[in-house]
């Protein structure tokens, strides 16, 4: 089973889409529809039918910009503020303009959004300052509906091949090297354009349960996109702005601010007292959450037991049926009932995910990275707070731009030696007779991430992390051992995770100020707008280790008033008078 | 360093009597994002799906998509 | 590496396996036929949905979600009477996924049946197809003894947005089941007539809080100045959820007379409500209401703060 075989095959296509989760299928569909004669390949290390962050569906859109309920200007302003000012607005604005068209298109695919009893979109929380929440009552059918469209459009789907490195030629992308996750056979895909949709780096920190796969993100999203972009020479932006989310303790399902909040649920401390007013996920909110967890008032709970029975049933229906059906089993196992007990909460392990924060491959409003012909979309591309609809919309933008790019260029020549070198790197753990298995390399990396890299961030600790991670890297390069093709996939994931850990340490040390609340709380530095109102861009340096530079935030296209800038600051409930 | 094996209880349970792996079904194996399920031969010569690797995100497609209701996903012991 | 790409197999070859004597093989045939995404497989799936094995039938019912049109609908309607609940449920879900209005041809005849499950499923299926000829049977179904049937019938009527349905919706708004009343009230949102508004205003004093909430919410969409006095009374409702919807609608209706009463709600310790009150006060922009907002300029809830500051600016601008 999963026996390692020798083999290498080479194919070519106009556009290669890596990752068949959310952004990827949309990118492939849009590229194919714009140029039906083009050869578009959609590749996934799992199976496109159920791969990615929305494997089992999604309970709603958090960021729908629907005419009559919100405007692109309002949305761009909100995201700029939520992201502490560091945001290239053009990409956010373009998303906001185009996402309604994508909603309608998804609707026509059979993905259903909540409508009122007149068949009109039932956007929640209507007021003129903008409202963005659109529930999805049958959100569990998302992947099924997407897959149906892919099959109808006759997209070439390649399952169970994991891309390990991009091929480049000067400053252009030339294709990708992939390896079969069940046979270790290689596949070289020459491509005129490549769209990376590989999701978050969700296996970076270790969850408190200690179970390697009990992560907030789909555990298959182990940061290959970040690592591949890095090794290809692309720039990655603001990696120090980690993703950290509130969670049900031990069960890594979100704590449902969007579901329970509008219905009256809220976060409390152990005394049942509210300590933050607003459960909207921001770094500042997470800082208050963290402080309460660490204080004598902790831990933190989700309080629903004050709500009407009708409301609780509605919350259960949404949370237990649609997004993570095991949530109901979890509460049942612990004997917790929303009606009676409060639900213990915690914070998630750290990760990279621009979908919820801003840590991603640097892209412009066309989803182009800093490498020609290379695109990125979804959780791994740095359009901030982008969520699922952002992945669909920016995937569409990438697909349409990439197919045009591919029409005008020939294949880029690449160095055959790169393939041999990658083959040697990938197969090294198969050439040994014993050694350290990938799960131990991964566990140690992620344990070090928790010990030294998760906030509050301290210079001396992060420098220690770099030393210890270098030791793990040494072991990985010289002593990692795998016995079959499945473990080989895990060894490649372990390498991506280690790359991401190195990038997290480097980026966090580089920005010597605190920003985005808990996400980058450098306790030995204050916030410093004068020197740090900028992106930080990380690339692979000459000595094969990360290097960082500052990049100016592009001039705003939507102005932010001074008294709006602090919208997410000081959220702690002030003491009763 | 030499290797040792250690036991672990796995969250995904397959009812062999309902599983139709014998008929060529690999639905659960295919839909798993982490690729942890495999088809195996049983003592009586029939085939069944089982959890080969304890690397589960308890996301449920294997249970939801199984055509005969043979698959049950429990929460991994460490976090339940 | 012969099978690099997902394949598109020959339909007739796959369909042969539906003749197999082994149920497992027939299930696999259904799955592979579905994955072709080719409408030519519909007749084969329509056969499979009448298979002798329950799992084959269930798989076919699920599979038909991926297809559309009248023959898909006909096969699904047939399966609503399957002897096994799992098959019936799967068929009902697939029915709601239809998009092609022509598919309704296979559903309309079943809108006259008496069976509760079949009727609920057919009404849910026809709703999104917006077939005008479903109106008559839907109104008829309002007399059904099952509240679930009456609820789905109201939804069908609401989606059609036809003003001739007002008498039917009026009677549904007086149903003895609260869910039916709620559905009927929200269905009235398309119509801005006095008649519709009277029905909604009457419901603001319903005994069920979610019915009152639905009526107040629908008035945001369709209400006129005439309903302001009743909405003001609703500001004393015991449920903040109901008050919240009343505040929203009063803002939308530019009910400046209500500004002070809305301002007084700012002291309620539910941020959801404060947020809504601040937004409404900004819309109304009545100068002496600034005093209700000022204490919340630095509210701990960013959304409240944002609305308060915005509202204060609007009020200052008006003054």
C-alpha cells in the first residue's frame, strides 16, 4: 500500500491552477469559459470533490457587498480600518465591485443564499453604514455544486498530485513539479501561467489538544502555497499579521460571532460578565480575549443560555448542521447544552491566512504576484479579510487575467537541472533505512512555534525559535525517514510548515512595532506609525534564507477620517459606575 | 534512529457488513482531504474501507458521501 | 500513469452495470453516471430511482440533484412516495435544487395530492421555479390540516409576488400556527398597498414575539408613514429583538416623532439594539437627540461607536 514507485511524466497546459478548494475551481472555470480552446488543468493533492477549507460547506457570507445594502466605498473603508490601515485598497475595492456578480453566478450554480419570502436576498442587519452578512441555508452543497460545473465545463482535473515547487525562468513562471501522494511518481507540468490557490498555512501552530490535525483550518492546508511562492522568489506580505481566531475550546470550530452575535449571543468571562462588547474578529478583539484568558477572570465562555428557546434552536440548526456537523456530537459528548451551560472558549493556534487577517502572497488587484504569469487567490493571497466570497471572486479575477496572459506568450524555458534537484530533495527521506519520521519533525516544529512564536511576541524568544528551528531543519534535511508515499506527502508538508515557521519568525522580528492587536503584539515595542505605516515584504534572500523590506501602502482611493481610524481600538467593557 | 510503532485509537469506523468496497467503491477514500482511508482485504477475502492513518480533521465527507451509510466519524480521542 | 486526468466514461457502458444482479455494482454505476455531468444519463437515473435496493434508490435520488428539467423532476416526484424514508428525504432535497421552470410541469399535477410529505416537498420544489400556475394549488393548500403544508404554500405565494394573492395571505396571517403567520407576514413584503400594511400593523400586537418581529421587519421593506404610531407602541415590547426591528423601520420611515423614544432605548445594555438606535437617530437627525448619543461616543462596541459618531455628525450637519 502506498508503495513508492519510480516514474516521471511531463505534460503542458496554458493555465495550471494548483488547489481545487474554493478559489481554484472558480479560477479554472473562468479561464476555460473565457477561452474554451485553452488547456486548463486543475490540480489538487486531495480530490477536488471535497478538498479545501469548505470541504463540508459554509454557513454564510460575511462580506457580501450587495447593491442597496452596502457600497464598495463603505466596504473598502471597513476593511482598511479592520486591517489597521495597512491595505492596498485597489484589490479590496475591485473585490467589492465584483463580488455581487459572483454571488449571482454561484446562485445559478445551485449554491443557495438565504432569500426572504419574496425570493429576494435576505441580507442581515440592514442599515446604511453597510451590512454584509448573507446566510447560506444549504451551504453544505457548495463543493458539490462547484464540482458539477467543473465536470460540465470539461476542466482537466488531476487529483492526488501535490505540487512541491514552481518552475521559473528568470522573472517568469514556467510550470510546476508535482508528486503523486500515493505512488511518489513525479509529474512536471509546463504552463504559460500558474494560479496558486493552496489555502492557508493552517498547520503552523499546535492546537491545545495536541492533536496535529485538530486545527482551525482544514488540516490539509499546510502552507505549500506560501512555501512554493517563497522558493520561486515571489514576495509575501505582512506575514507577522497572524491568523488567530476565537474557538470552542478543544473543538476547533469557530465561536460563531456571525451566527450567534446578531441573535444576541456574546462572549463572557468565567463570572458570566461581558468583557468585550463586539465579537467581530479583529486583532484588537483577540488581544482583549487573550488578556481575559490569562487573567483571574478567565477562562472565556460563549453565553447563549439567556436567549429565548426559539433563538437557541435556530443557532443549533445553523451551527450543527451546516459548517461543522461534528460540533453537535462534541457538545453532546461533553454534556453541554446551549440552554443550560455556557460554552468554554479558547483561542486558536496561529496560522497564515489572509482570508481572516492579512498574511499572504503579495498580489495586486488582478491577483498577479511579483512573478510574471504567477497568480495567487484565496486564503493565501494577501487581499485582507477576504473570506470565502473573496476566494471565489479573486479566483475569478485570476482566471480571467491568466488566460489572457497565456494567450500572448509561449512556454518559458526552464532549467532541466531544477527538476533533477527537486526530485533529489523530495526523495531524500526515501533513500534512508531509518531516521526521524515526518510527524515528529512536524510536531517539534509546531511545538516550537507555540513556545516561541505565538504572541505576545518577544525578541529573545523569537531568536531562540530561529536557532531551534535551524536544528530541526538540519534533522529534516539529513535524517528524515519515510517508508511509503503517504508519509512522503507528510514529509513535504513538514518541510512547508518549517518554511512557514521560519518566515513567521523572520517577519515578526523585522517589524519592530506592535500592530493588529494580538496578531503582532511585540511586547518590547510600541506601535509606531511614523516608521511602520507600510507593508513588509518577505522574499528569499541570496543566502537562501528570508529577507524583508518595507513597501509603501499605495495611496488610498477611499479616504479614512481620523476619528474612524481607531474604530477597533479599546473594546474592553469599562467598569460599571 | 531506529523506529518503534505505537498504538492509537482512530476516529473513523467502517461497518464491514455495509461497506461495498468489494464492488469497486472507493467513495470515502476519494473524498478524504487528508487521504487517510484505504481499502483492505479482510480474513474472509472480502474488501472493506478502514482508517489507515490517524490524521483526521473530522470533517465528515466520508460519512456524508458513503452510499450505504457504512462510515461513522467520531471525534478523535485527544480532543473530544 | 494512464489515468492522470479524471475521466469521462462512455455512458452506455456505465449504464450496463445498472443491470447487474449485485446492488453494490448498481450503486457504483449510479455514482459514475452522475459524475459524467451529462444530461443524457437522466433516463438511467430515473430507472435507478425505482431499483429494488434501497441504497441504489437513495443514491439515484441524491444523484438527480446534479440535473434539471422535467424528466428529472418527474423521477424525483415519483420517489417522494418511496416506501423508505431515506429515499423520500433525498428526493425532497433534490427537488428544491431545480432551476428550470419547465421542470414544474412534472410537479404541478402533484400539488393536488393530500399526502403531507409529498405536498410539502412539491410546494418547496415549485417555489423557486416561480410558476404562475402554482398559485391556484398553493392557495388551495392553505386549507390543508398540516401547518407545514400551509407554511410552504405561503412561501410559494410570496415568491410569485402577485397582488391578487393578498386575500389568501391575509387569511394565512390569521392562521392558528405562528410559523404560518410569520411566513405570511414576510410574504407580504412585496406589496406596498394599504391593504397589506393593515395586515402587518395588526400583527404588531400578535401574542408570539417572533410574529411581531416578522411584521416589524417586513414593514422596513414595505411600510408607509401610516404605521408609525403602531411601531412607536412597539418600542415598549418586552423583547429587544422586536424593539430592534421597530427602531429600524422607524428610521427607514423617517419617523422624526419617534426620535426621543428611540434615544431613550440607548441605555438598554444590549449592543445590538444600541447599534440600531444610533443608526436610526442618524437617519432621523433630530437636533435635540444628540444628548442620547454623546455618552456612547466611545462605546466599547466598535459598531455602536461607528454608528454613534456617524449619527452625531449627521445631527450636527442638520443643525
